[in-house]
C-alpha cells in the first residue's frame, strides 16, 4: 500500500514540476503576449492529457490489479460500448435515470464477459466503476 502512495505522489510530483517549470518559463520568457497565450494553451492541453493518462492508469490498476495494454483496451472497449448504448437510449427515451444507466452498464459488462478472460470479481469492479460514471454524465 505504501508503494502505491509513493508512486502516486511521484507521478503527481512530476506533473506539478512540469506545470511549475512551464509557468516559470512563461513569466521569464521574452516572447510576446500572443505567443505566451498560445504556449499556455498548449501546456494546459498537455497537462490535461497527462492527468487523464494518470487517472486512466489509476483506474485500470484499481480494477484489474495491474496496468497492461490488454486491460486498458478492455476498459476502453467496455466504456465505448456503454457510450454507444447511452446514445441509442437517448434517441428513444427523454430521460435516462441512474437505475437505467446502471442496468445498461451491467448488460454491457455481461455481454463482454463472454470474450473476457477476467475473473468475476474484476468484472464486478469494472461494472461498479463504470456505473459511477453516472455522476459525470449528469454533471
């Protein structure tokens, strides 16, 4: 458990160091305001991408126990199928409530269970994690 916290803090330290270094360079650079703004936008996008990758790795490790390309691929595949089903449902139903969303996630995970080589426990964690995305959908 202590190693996980150390790795998490190390990754966060790298991200914060990158931001601080970028901001220092921004304020000390002789570039024009427009160039600086463009550079800030670029750095913010890069930081957002790094944070998303960090968050993805954290989720995959939490669900699958390790970070592998196969686990990431299965996670994305499942998430994409859930998104497809939500899009289909939105066309037919005016509101999607939390319960309908949870059932939809459950059906997708059950459908993909046939092609997965993961344990029931891992699939339950995946289902729970994706069901919690309801909060992101509703804002």
